[in-house]
C-alpha cells in the first residue's frame, strides 16, 4: 500500500546511490503523494565531499554506507543534483530551501557566540542571511529541505 507522504531526514547523504534511493521512494509514494527531505547542503562553502554527479561509480561507496555519525556522509547533494534526481525519479519539485547559518549550526566554532549574543541578535542574523541573494545564500546556509510530489 503506497504512502501519502514520506519524511526522510538526514538519510540521503549516507547512501551510495541517492538516485536509486529516490527511485525507491517513488515506488512507495502514491501518485500525488509527497516526499519531504532534509539533508546537509552540498553547495555550503565548507563542503569538501565529492559531487554525486562527478562520481563515475558510486558503488565503490556501498561498503561505507550508513555509518552512525557524520563520518558516514558520502555525498552532500548540490541543488542542481537534487532537482535533476527528483525529476528523473518521477517527482515534481515543489519547494527547495536552504536554511541554518554556521552560527546556529555550530560550524567554524561560531556556536560559542550563542552563549553571549542575545537571542534577538541571533534571530536578526538568521533573518538577514535568509534574505541574501540566492547565489550567496546557497553557499552560506548549512542545511537543505525539499518537498516534492509524485507525478
């Protein structure tokens, strides 16, 4: 029995074949049903993992799939890769967002500032970052969320 909605959070970056993962999700979602996905942002300026689209044989990563911590990240998908794989899997991308700055995510030791900055300042910084032009915002934000619907 297919599902109306599947939520997959912080999984696809641990999969050697994210394209096959999305194909499998497509087989589990009813026509018109949704998938909501979150994953670290591949376009983030500190990402040093390979692009999935640059890997000739992702099968070489099968033995390291699903490690229990961030060391198990294989690929951090870039926006264009997510869009392409979503469409190739029989979905229509309805929403794509990047969110969370290094400050609130704790990257580059900025979490120490959270102890001294007032909450109002943190929220203001987040708000400013969310209004940056896409090209800058996509390089600055740490996380990705996508919502897509099965065609």
